[in-house]
C-alpha cells in the first residue's frame, strides 16, 4: 500500500487535515520558492508492537511523517484519518479554528 493512494482516497477537507497534521498548515505554498523544506516520510517501527495498533507520528517543524507499516490500505487510511482529525493542536496558518 502506498501513502499517495491513501491521500487520493481522501476528499479535499481530509487532505487538508492530514497536511495540517504533518506540517501544521492546511495548505501548500503556491510557488516552490515558498517551501521551507520537502516533506519526508519514513517508516515507524516499534519493536514488539503490532504496526496496526500504532498511529502515525508527525514532526510539524520538519514536515516529517513517521508511518507504521500497516497491513492494509484500509488500516492506513483509518489510522491516518483518525490522527489528523484528533490531533489538531498545531495550527500554523490559523485555518483549523
């Protein structure tokens, strides 16, 4: 399964929430010069834990997502959507109020 495929399955509002979860902002810059850094996705592995029981971890200051190796598309979709809808503390552009 693929992160991009999961993102394509989300509607625009859900994609904005995921972006805010990863970056602290709900919109991408309009031009390349405005990017501070490129998005980085790495595998999250916690020894002794079942990946399907883990949630993704974001590092908004670095535009970085640690994504467990989920067993299915549906699990990845559910975990990423849950994390992005329930973890809305960082709001760098003020759009989630």
